[in-house]
C-alpha cells in the first residue's frame, strides 16, 4: 500500500468563547502512573459518502476544547512530579491518500501495512495523532493514536464518541469529569494486599527475560480468529457446566479461559511451568462510592489468574474459567483502595516502578488480554454513519491479545493473537475445539 501524505500539521482546540489560560497543569493520578507509558493505535474504515476532511477536523478541534488534556503535553511540575501541561500545544493531524480502492489494499486481518494508516508511535511528543486516508472509491480510513498515560480505553472511547457528536453539530454529552485528585489515601492508610510484585516492582530488579532463553529471530504472526455467537454459546455452556453456584460464567471469562488453554497448548510448554494472564479490571464500577463513567483518565488495575500448565490443560475448561472469575472478583473496592493507599505512600519511598511494560515483545509463558468488548468504539459517527471496520493496529507482541466486537454486529467476537509462526498451526487446529485433550 503506497500512501501519499498530503499534509501533516499541528491543530489546536477550537473554543467557542474566551480560551482558558495555557499555564495550568493537572497532576497524574496513581492509576495514570501505573499504566502503560506508550501510544496505542486503532483503525477505522468508513464507506462513502463521508464528510470532508475540514468538517472532521473542526469537530476534532471542538472535542479537544472539552478534552483539553489531549492537546497538552506530559511534563513535570516544580517538585518533579509528572503532570499534564494544559498548554494547548495541539495534536498531529495528517491527511493522506491512496491511488486505489479500499478493497484493493485494505488488510482485513492483521498486517504490517496497517502501520501506514496512522502516524508513527515512536518518539512522539503529541498526546494524540490522527490520520485521514482517502481512497479512490470514496472510502475513508481514520487512524487514531493516543497516549495511554492520559486515558484508558473507556475514557478514550468516550472522547471518540464526543468527536463524532461535535462533527454532527451536537452538544457533547456526557461531559467528562476531569478531576484526577479524587484518589487520596485513607488516614491512616490501610494496605491490605500485596502490591509490590503485582502492579509495582523495584526499579533495580532485573528479572531474567524470556528473550534470553528463546530464539527471538522466530517470526511473530498476528492471527485473527473469529468466534461466532453459536460457538461462544457452546463455550459458555461448557465452561459453566460445573459451576457450583448454578450461575453461568460470562462470555468473556469463558472465551479467555479457552484461549489461555489453547495458546498454552500451542506453545508446547512444560507441564510444571507456571502461566499467568494479565486482565484489565475497570475500577469505575468497583469503587465505593462509585466513580462516574464520565471520569476521564485511567482507572484500571489488573487481575492475574495463574496456573501450572499441566493443571490448565488436564483439568476441564471450567477450571480455567473459575480461576479467571475468582481473580477478577478479588479486584474489588477493598483492593482498589488498598492500591491507592500503597501507591500514594510507598512507591516513591521504596523507589518502585510499574510492572506494565509495552516494551516487552515476548510474553510467553504468560498472556495479556486487552478487551474492548464493552467500549463504544463503533459509535464514532462523523455524520454519515458508523464505521464498518474497527480494529487495533499491528501490535506483534507475542501473547498480547485484543478482543474486539466483530463488525458483523451480531455479538460475535474477533480476537487478534500474536504467536510465534511455528506455534500457529497447532493453535489453528485447536482454537475451535471444545475439547483440547481430543486434539
């Protein structure tokens, strides 16, 4: 795919009234500091007719006036604490074109060519970047990149919906809650859980990387798997069949358990090795009092279900599903508040850093799950309808999965799974099997 860049410039918020001062800043919350210090990129595709670039740009500027943080910069305050500078220095806005139709060149499965459809993620000072790529058929692809330190998936998807509302001439609703100072430690602090070695680790701790014992030269392939509604229903029924509470596990829990087992078997790990999943847990509904859905920022911790490989593969699907369910359940109000107390009182004192690391390219024997199933990403409507494709960009980090609602819109799920190429045939053979032991 040959992309022609028509323009690349910085655009700033558009204020209907008097612009606010550009000398203030917002301190990062403990949840911002513990998340991934990296940009995340997503891809949208729209069939014609689509609005002109100027209309999309103006809507974006209006949305930035409400979500000012995106137009700022990351920096430090006078005490060297990390902050978001509300200086309105702006975001990167790129216009591009391709001399072919979208269907001729658009990879509907993960491919390095997706990287051409959004600005580079490397050495970027802007906190948001947008690329509008036009095709000869009239189709439009929107590449969007955002710095994770500012906002989690929930907040980012809210911003994208607001962008669409602004393009359609609507009032942005709901308005974001910007106050990041609401996560204060209790007096006295009550640290009830172990957070060192979970969300945090010593800055000087050097763990032996899996890269040292594996041939990194092996190719990593990002494989897309489509799970139909019918398959998901069977999977959920099988996973819940031995649940003593007579309450079915969720589709998410059942699917992740199945993928955990399938990937572990495809990797061919030793039965006595330990494998773990990192699963994001949204704190908005867990904290008491509840944090409004409109809160803009990061409010995520992680559950870490863990098992021996032999137990994971020999026990039924319900075993893995229960491990996931129980681990996620434990990340409750008490856990979040214990984390807040620990992060506010111990991290600087013990010189700890976050365990969230986007620079790892191989997660084996572990897995990370980024679920976008509940986010309204498909609601980004510029005025001519919602996208017919939404997907993550190309992230070839072995073991880092993305779960996305299928664009079919029937409740089916697409999963993007990076694996070593030599493990892929086994995974393909078993990923639709309800009985791994039979394969």
